[in-house]
C-alpha cells in the first residue's frame, strides 16, 4: 500500500444524543473529527500507511485527539505539541426537513496559530506517495494558509501527488478571500475534489445545476470540469452530486474527469441518514484509495461513492468501514442483511 500524508485541524466534536436539539441537551457526546483527519482514518482503514500532521496543545484534550487517531492506525509522529487551544465544534443532527447545524468554537486554535518553524515539511514528504489537504485549513488563518503553501511546495519537490477537497466554509471566510488564497494554491494540485458550491465559491466556476431543488444533472458539470482542468492543469476533477431531499434522505453519486473522458457513478438512495458529517471526507478518502489501487477512474469513483454512502450510516466524523465492506456495496450488495 501507499504512504499518504494529510495536514489540517482535528477538533473536539460535542453532540447531543440522537436527534436532540442543543437546547434540549443536558449532556454531549465527545468525539473527534476534522476534514483531513477524517480522510486519514479512512485511508488507514484501507491498509495504507497514513501520517496526519497538525499542532495540538500538550494538555489532556490534545492528547485525547492524538489517541483518537492512533486508535485507527494513523501515525502521529509529526504532530507538534503546543499552543493553547484544541478547536471545538458543536454538531446538532437534523431530521426530515430540519437541517443539521454546526457551531464553531475554533478561533485561535493551536494549528491556526502555528508557525513554519513548527514543521519540517521536507522531512514529512520524504518517501510519501500522496498529500491531501482541504480548503478548511487555509481558511483558519493567514498563518495556516502559508503552512498549506509550504506543504504543497515540499510535496511537489518530492514528486508527491497532491489532492485538495475545496470544502468552502462560509463561517470561516468570504468567497473573495477564499478565491484570493485558493486559486494560487491550485498550481500545486493534481486531483481537485469538490461539490458545486465549492467550485463556485473557492474557484469561481458555476455549474448549471439547481442543487437546492434536488437537481444535479451531471451534464451541467462537464463544461465546468473542462474549464477547471484547462486553467489549472488538474489530472483529475471530481465532484460529488448530492440530491438533498431532506436531512434524512439524500441521493448520492459522483462524476470524475481525467482530461479525456467523463464517468458518472451509480446512484445511491440513502435513507435514513445516521450522520452526514464527514460524508465528503469519506468520499475523498475513497477516491484517494481508488486512484492509488484501481485500474481505471471508473472503478476508483465507484469505490469512493460506495465508501461515502456507507459513511452516512455511521455516527461520528470517521468512516469506520473496511475495504471489503466498500467493495461489497460497490459490487451490488446493498441488501443490509445480517452477516453471520
């Protein structure tokens, strides 16, 4: 298997039990998650050597975050200890027409305040095959954006494939700020992953699709994919195509473009959704594994879509499914029958 590096923030997640609202909760479930950390766990579950890079405080909550990664086989050798805060987010799980809600408490977290001297990216990228980051990390602070740039430069120096999940977060920055940072970073990217909103707000490309109304015609994305690949030189452009009928019921498929051919995956009807958070990250982890191990982009995409469909059935940020479980679903076994 391959050596994969991910860099970003892992946060403490506090959630009311079940579908309770924040105002109803007397207790919160404590979990950990974050874009690049979620991808790291997925790839480790598929058998890769995975290294997650971040900065966390030396206190017990920081250590608990480190332990949550080690539990699933993610290597933490390059996690720097220091700073004052572990980022927190509160997550309320929606149902039917009531959407899930996220409240951030992550300002001035350790990774947002980290400096270039904290990381030896040249050493981190040695012998790596793949480096993954998301648009969430440079949105944390100007310092974090500079760290992403340095990591990408080191990856390119060592001929490492670089992927990005654009992941626009309106609670972290504006589209103007996002484009001013993200567009220059695309020169380092080989595989660009994102949905229709990400492509528009991070890079300025708007597909012909009414997602709010549940319309995700893949044909509306093809011209945008071509433009993105032509402008930035991406080897692959990948997008999830989510039909959001309600918080509990989504349609789910994806499209990939390798500069010559398009491929659209099979569609999954996901109902009921247990936890949508981390769904995009599980897709990113799946496409990384797929492109590293499958013979064609078609097979890679089918693996990624099946992996992310399964994630919607798992509580928490991490996609705790095996390669064998994903292969079974991608191969057509969606019965959900008890395995004895």
